[in-house]
């Protein structure tokens, strides 16, 4: 499944770059993330609870960041496994600055298997979009909270 989303934030590129690579921020803004733990440079183990329609469950796995070109882009790889199946993803995060704001563009490919895959492509697409939008809105709220301090 191909996933593409973008969101414009009210901060400069450098600020956004630092925030999206901060594990504390990531754990606050990614929907369903319960725990994130650094296991190496730009490598994290994480636990999350996510549902797609009637299929819900806990997942554990890893996220790896590579091919960094600060503050413009990086590659993101993940694999999560749990009772409902697995999710494997490979994507790119790109930050595009304009007028003191920054647009984050995510493009990636996701493979889903197990019971999770049985819910149908339309529901998977809708859920992926919803989760990404929730994450972007949570990140915007975190940014606004930090700017008010």
C-alpha cells in the first residue's frame, strides 16, 4: 500500500527537524505509541496499540532512521508485529521550508499481513490517513505548547 501525506507546520525547518527526531516528542505525538526506547544511533524499539476497524491489538517492533540529510530529509524503516499481524514500512520524510513555515511530506510503502490485512484496502487506507493526520495534529499541538513557554 502506498501512503502519501503532507502537513504544514508554523515553525522553521530546523526547529521541525529537531522535534521530529526527538524520541520524547515522537512518543507523545504518534497515535497508539506506549513506549519508545533508543537501542542505537537512530534506532528505536517501540510498543504500540492500534486498531483498524474491528481488528485491534498490541504491536512491538522497531523504527530505524537512515540516509539523513539535515534538515531536509531522512529515510524511515519500521517493522511491527503483534497478535493481529504485522506492518512493515519503508518511507521518506521531507521538510520543505517556505515563509517561516515548513511542510512535512511523507511518502512510503507499507505491507500489512495477518488478520489485520483482512479488513480490506479501503479501511486500511482510511485508517492510515486518519492516524497520520492525528500524529500531525498532535505534533502541531506540541509545537504550539513549546512556543508558548
